[in-house]
């Protein structure tokens, strides 16, 4: 059988199955192909996301909020992140899996940051780590990258600094702050980061950062000019309703569908219509099956 011609459906299918690496993300930026990213915290969801063709799965410290019910990401621990990352990585075949270094797992010292990044790679088998901050953390980024661990940066609204900011307002709205974010982005690239998440910054600033960098930018609340986009999976599925930022597009309303299913199950149990005879096991059937085996 002859191979599909260039541009054919067969070639596109091969590209969809191709393992995503940091090099592949760089190629996607250069080719103008958008990068689709979502968060993941458990095996079942990660498997579904991977099979759907999502390019990057971020095991985010947002797990503390959407999985653990916390008000912020501050209390998330390294053991908790290792657990979530381990089960996600186990489910994935194609997507690049990135582990989010939680608050105070990399700020105290470069050595501690390297140990924790190494734990993500060795114990959870993720393929990269993410950390928040700009010029101030570049020595840490450089050391982790020098050890052979890919690093993704995170600028703009950085949730681990929420108490410093005092609110979840848009960042980079003043000239000084916008210029600092651009300097931070360039510094992270120079330190060896393979990509940067830009969260809740003006479209114009995200566009300027994206054009200024050779590495991919991944936006969340940063407009359409970034090289890729990421959302918290529970937000885009309509599972998490505590708050709904403007930048979240709901692709489903699963919370309503799940609640309806739970109510119907409860009603069936109360009315004794579940389980039915067909959903039960009977001794005579078991004896009949054993007789067939004999």
C-alpha cells in the first residue's frame, strides 16, 4: 500500500499520534500551530484528555482548589502533587505531562528546588516542571535546566503570590508592570525555560511577549495571540462553579448532568427499582454455568 500524500488525512493522523515533547512544542510555535493544554489530576480524566488529542497536561496546584476544596493553592504540598502527577503520568501516552511545583517547594533554595523537581521526574515520571516568577527565580530555573529537567515559566497573575497581590485583578495593566513582565519573560527564556504560561494579562501585552520570544507562550485569560491556551479542566467542563472567570468558556455543564444522574440513582434505590432482576446474580444461573464448564 502506498503512503498517503503530503497534506493527506493519513499524515494528519500521524501528527495527532506523535508524542509531544518540548521540541515538538517549539516546532508548533514556529509552524504557527496552536498548542492545546488542560489541567489533569487523576487517571481517568488524564486518559480521556490524552485520547482526545490535548497536547500538554499540566498537573496543576489548582488541584488544591478544584480537587481539595481549598480557597487558594497556597496549602498544596509536594507529596500531594507527586500523588496527582504519578496517576496522571501513568495514564498518558501522547501528551507532554508537566508537574506544577507547589508553593515553597522551590523558593527556599536552589538546592531544594532541584530536589523537588527531580522528585517529579524520578517518582512521578512527569516530563517537565512549572514554577511561578520572573527574574528573581532565573538562577533556580537555570540550575534545574542544567540538571536535564525541562522548565515551564509562569508570569502575570501568579496564584501562589495571591496574598502579595491582594486580589485576582489583571496584571500588566500599567506601563511599569507590563515592561517588567516582558523583562521577566526574556529572562526566563535566557535561563532555559522551554515555554511560559501567561495568566490574566492584557491581550496587547501577551501579543508583545509572544512576538518577543522564541519559545511558546501559553495563555490563560491572555487573549488569542499566545501560541497556545490552557484552562482548568473542571472549569471548562462546568464541574467547578464556585466562581467563573471571564476567560473560561464552558464546553459542557457536567455538574448539572451528574447531579441529575445522582438524583435518578437515589430515586431508583429508594423505590427498589434498582437493581433489577437482570442486574442481579441468581444461583440457578451460576449452577447452569458451572454445568456447562463441566
